[in-house]
C-alpha cells in the first residue's frame, strides 16, 4: 500500500508540473504575438479544465476511448477559447483566477459526458456480442 500511495503522489506531481510547464510555454508564445496578458485567462482555463479531466479520469487512463475523447474535447475547447477571447471579445483581458470556477465546472461536465459515452458504447458493445 505505501508503494502504491507513493506511486500515485509521483504521478500527481508529474501531472501538475507538466500542466504548469505547458501553460507557461503557451503564455510565452502567445504573449509574443499579442498584447500582454491577453491569453492568460484562456490558458489558465484550459490548463485547469484538462488537468481536472485527467485527474478525475485517472482510472480511465488505460482506455483508448478516454484519450480520443480528451483529444477531441481539447480541440473543441481550444477553438472555443480562440472564438471567445480572440474573435468575440478581442479587447477583453480577464484575470486568470476568474476563470478557475468555469474550468472546474467544465472538467466535471466533461467527465460526466465521458461516463455517459462509456456506458452507451459499453452497453452497445455487450448488446452486440450478445447477438452473436
């Protein structure tokens, strides 16, 4: 049990530090091409939402469906951030902490959607094999 706990703590640390590193790289790149701080809220929203999805869905990491779902959701999310912060509200600069509750709600929502998708596909798969 202690080995498993230590293993989980290491994976949590790697996940957290990796998310922070990716967020900082994104902010550095985006700040060079636009006004300072313009994309910080969008990056924070993305990092918190998908760090939440990865953490809440940690038991699903061995499922290829989970990773396909996460990748598709990330693509849609990035497009939504570009639409909101780049096109609809181009002059808006929001503090990063204001978006954290929205990101947390998005993470829970996406895990709920994935659970439903998993049940639908799981029940469809078992129904299909029952007919064979």
